[in-house]
C-alpha cells in the first residue's frame, strides 16, 4: 500500500510537490512548477492515484451499521472526496454505492447544508448548481492542534 504526503497545497502557488512512499519505504517525488491551479492540482492527484499512490481507506474497518446517516455522509466525504469540489449528486452516488442503501437527494442536500453551517464544508454556486468541499482552514486548524500536542 502506498502512502502520500502532499506538500505546498497553498493556492496560488508556483510549485507543488507530492511525495509517494511504497511498501518498502522507497520515496518517489512528483514536482510541478509553474502556475498551479485547482484543476492542475486535481490532475496531479489523479496521476498519483492511477499509479496506485492514493488510498483513501483507513487500515481498519468501520462498523457502520450503528452510524447515523449524517455520520455515514461525513465518513463518505472523508474517505471518498477528500480533495476538490463535489456535488450533492456525486455524493449521493458514492453513499449508495458505499453503504448499499438508498438515500434521497433531499436528505443528502440537507446534510450538506448542516455540515456547511457547522463549518465542516465550504459551499459555492447557486442552488441549482451548488458544489462543496472540505473546509481547508478547519483542517489546518485541526492539524495545528494535533501538531501542538
């Protein structure tokens, strides 16, 4: 299983580097220099994923049967959509595939609105074309708290 460490995600940046480690501890570095945009960063992550370098799943299994639907929604976002923007329809498809249970689009939209209100997600676009992503500022704050301990 390969792990990756992402350096230099601050946008806009002039340089972006992704370090990929294999099971033996060997390090592979992919560097992009130039005008870094969100689209280019996502393309770079897709390349790393095609090479087998991104595994969103944790090493342990969750017993999701006792999870609430909103907890399953948060877990699906964390594991399947950690980078970039996504729509409620994309999340709906992931949720139904991941948990093999139906959920309505209106329920997904309600949970996304709640997660946005709580500051976990950021929302952009009009109501008929809305997209979401994880709040990078919240993630940075959480990492700062972890690193300070």
